[in-house]
C-alpha cells in the first residue's frame, strides 16, 4: 500500500495565485476608474469652453450682426451664398487660422423670418466630429420705415 502525501506547498501556491489574481483585478478596476475620470474631466473642460465660445459668438452677433462675426470672432464665410460661417480653434481654444491646425470647429448658420433673425451655433471636436455644444438664438430685426 502506498500512501500519497500531499505537500503543503501546493496549497500555498494555489492560495498565492488566488491572491495575485485578486490584486490584479483590483488594480485594473482602479486604473479604469482613473481613466474614466480623466475622460470625464476632458469632456467637462470642452463643454465649459464650448459654452463660453458659443455665448460670446451669439452676443457679438446680437450686438454687431454678421460684420461682428467676421471682424471680432474671425468667422470665415462659406462660399455657397448662404449666411453660414466657420470658426476654428486650436487645442487651447485660441483662434486657429484654418482647418489644418484646428482641433475645434464652430458652425454658425444665420437665417431670417417674419422680422426675426436666427442664429444656430454648433461647436464640434474635429477629430471625431463629435458635437460639443449647440445653441440657437434669435433677435428682433429693427426695420426703419420711410414715410414720404
């Protein structure tokens, strides 16, 4: 009769493997939490800056019209004859000269109807064309009647 002997080192090794597995699981969860927090922080920063830029554009448009958009904001008109403009910013939200160095793009669409002027401003992140913020605004168009 032969007796099998169980070595205590086998059980110890199995226990150590389980501990290491649990540690790896906890570490990967912590890393995922930090990555998610970093992504949320970037999205919040983009949203805050996008809101500030859109509000500035709308206020300039309300005060000065299309002329203010081109002079103060640096908006570039589309060549299709419609009142549409593009604005570009780099990664620090500073004005960019064109699409090549731009990270963010603002699309400004203007329209008029029934004595009102309308503007829709949308900011996109250019790498994935993801919308950062959108705002629609309107203003009353003053018309001067000439009584002759």
